C-alpha cells in the first residue's frame, strides 16, 4: 500500500511540474512575441527619423543656396537633433534584437532540457 501511495505522489508531482513548465513556456512565448512587436515599432521609428533627416538636409541646402542664414541655422539644429534621435533609435533596435535572440536561445535551451527529462 505504501508503494502505491508513493507512486501516486510521484506522479502527481511530475504532472504538476509539467503543468507549471508548460505555463512558463507559454508566458515566455507570449513575452517573445511582444518583444518582436516592440522591435518592429522601433524599426519604424528609425525609418521615420531617416526620412526626417533627408528632408532636413534638403531644407538646409535650399536655405544655404537662398542665403537665408536664420533658416539654415534652424534647419541645422533640427538636422542635428534628428540625427541624435536616429542614433538612439538604432541603438535601441540593436539592443532589442540582441535581447530577442538571447531570449529565443534561452527558450530553445529550456525546451530541450524539458524534453530530456
């Protein structure tokens, strides 16, 4: 009788652990999907900043050609600010990409470890 109770207890622990592991995997998968969505939004920001920089460059050249020093000075300030924003956005995208890849590797490692049990 005691062996049967020990066996039932072990089976209950095994199934409980498997259920929690499944929940963790689902949570990790959901987090990874959200991180990818966030990264796509950051990439859109980089593209928009790139378009802004091109437009500022065109405006700056036209102001310099027309001899409008005040306009050129304002455009140069916008140009510098947009370039600074773009550099920050690119850094964020690269960091997010590294984090997403690391999370994916961790998830695959956890899945393999769970299968090996």
